């Protein structure tokens, strides 16, 4: 029984610390100190180290929690949209909103290397399904690839800034770039050769975009 209780306490403490970390990184940014985080979570800093191993481990747990709870479901929902073109536009817009809302956490995740390819791939697999459905419906040019859609996210996030809290620039430039996905324009030049890793881009200002 004592062992079960310790495990239960550890699960609760972990969840409370991660929730506090998400909130704190959003407010303070990547310079957040673990001592301050532990105080917010109502635990000792030793508990943070015991559960996460290091500050980087905590950042990764917070990032994976946000990505899994707030961003991955967007692409999953877009696959079920009756109109795939609307689904594609909506998932990109909503993704930009969530990344911008957590720009402090995303910057910390980038700096610590917590922005892993594996978690991005789950999101991008669903996004690729949405893109292909929009292409089959004739709403997106056929020479557009998933890497191009990911690049749209990176480019729009480059204009994210604290002076635009309502996201007017995000909406403006997303609309501009989405126009380039529509059929009817001349063929695109070929992409650069070599491999490509899917980005999970943090925004500029709080975060510099993935190169």
C-alpha cells in the first residue's frame, strides 16, 4: 500500500508540475528558473529533479503535453472535415494560434532540443492526409508537397510578435500564402535535393523559426 500511494503521489505531482511549467513558460519565457517553477507547483525543487531528471526533461514533458493535447488533435479533426480545403485552412490557422499562445514554451523546447521529429511526424501524417484530400478535391495545386505546407507554418510564424496580440499579421500572411496553394498558377520550381525533417516551428520574437 505505501508503494502504491507513493506512485500515485508521483503521478499527481508530475501532472501538477507539468501544468505549472506550461503556464510559467508562457508567462516568463525560456529563462524560467526551476526554483520559481517548483514554488508555483507547490513542491520542492528536489521533487522536480526526481521526476524529470533535469530542466531539459521538464521542458520536454511540458512541450509533449501541449503538443499532444492542443496541436495533434487539430490535424486529426481536420481529416474529418466535410470540405478538405476548409479543413486544411482551419488546421493551419489553429496550429498557428496554439504555437503563438505557447511561444515561450516552444522557444524553451527548441533551445533544449525537445522539439522531436517523432511527435511532429504524428501531426504531419494527419496533415498530409488533409493535404491529399484537398488536392483530390481540386482545391490545392498538385505540385504542393507536405514540406511546402510545413514551410507555410514556418514562414507565418516568422511574423509572430508581442506587439500583435490579436494575431492580425498571422491571419493576413496565412491568407496570402494559402493563395499560393490554389490551382492555376505556373508550376513550382523543384525542391532542393536531400533529406527533410519535419519542423515544429517556434515563432520569432519569443522564438526564432526553424531553419
